C-alpha cells in the first residue's frame, strides 16, 4: 500500500472533518512513515486536488477537497448493490473514437469507464447494465463533454448470455480473489483476538485496504449473470462484521491522542 493510500484511508475511515499534522504523525507511527515523507505526500495530495489545507495559528489542518470527496463516494459505491429485480434488460453504451497515438487520453477514458464497472464489448464500445440509481450520466459527464464520446441507452436483439457476461467481467478471476479475501479476513480476525489497540489499528488499515481494493472489482451485476458460488455478497458481509470488530478494538489507539 502506498503511503498516500494509507493517509487517505486513515482520514476516510476515522471520519473526522479535519486532521492536524501532529495527529497524522501520531496515526502514522505504527507504519513508520517519517515526518519528511508525510509532508511531501500531503503536498502532493494537495497538488492533485485530493486534500486541502488551512492554517490555525501555527498549525496546518488537512481535509478532503472535492476530488478526495469523489474518491470517497466511489468507495461507497462499492458497498451498494443495485436492486436488479425489476431490470428491463437495458444497457448503457459508451461510444468513443480516440486517435491511436493519443495514449494518455485513451487511458483517461478507459480508466474512468472501468471505475464505473463498464467493460469493452468491442473497441470503442463499452457497456454496463442500466440502473438509474448509479447516476451514470452524472458520473461520466466530464467524458461526454469532451465531444468525441457518447453515452447511449441500448437493448440487444439477442440477449448477451451468462457465459459471455462472465467472460467480459472476468467473474471467475474475481470470485477466486474474493475467496482469498474471505481467508484474509479469517486470518486477520485470529490476529485481532490478541492484538493491542495499536496493532488492531495497523490491521484495520492494512487488511481493510486489501479488502476495499477487492470490493472495487465487484461488477455489481444482476444476480442471474453471477455463478451460484459467487462470493461477492459473502465477502462484503464478512468485511462489515470484521470492520465493526477492528474499529472497536483499535479506537483506544486513535482516540488516545492528546
């Protein structure tokens, strides 16, 4: 885990409005992040629009800027499974044409589409089941405003098969990783039993980061496209239970700062 991801995760998971430099130093002690590294990383996160800072006397305080808040919303997105029970089999289609030599722009577009669980059906045509609760039009507005990208609603004359969907979203690979994620939670739970508050906080951030990264890969598809042994829901529920336990055991550490 990168130090910047660690700092973001700490700030997001504790849910405070702002953090002083001295408090962040205290929280990062279990991870051996030096003062100079902390200040460098905070400066970079500000330049990228993730954090913002303000002075109170001689102390600097940090909070999430707009981009940082959007990242947090994307994390929350991973924990909200749409209700597909009344799905009408309509799809979002994202159509675009980018010159082959503009690799940076292509990367920007495809990275954003992947973030919102689109996959490439054909070159320049990415798809996702349409559910209004996901607010895809709003989420992809920065791409559609570029002028060469178009978001459309579509239906297939011949319905995409379960096998095709699972290959497109690499369901077998994701499910294999989810099984390992469940094992990781079990191992972490055993360690948590005898952990002191500081050790519990370290587990909270390291194991928590790995599971959150896994949940980012959940395609959030209608159930009938998923295999019978799908572990996505089980992993999400196990993580919520684990997070509650590790939160309680670690709070004596992060609340003990004077």
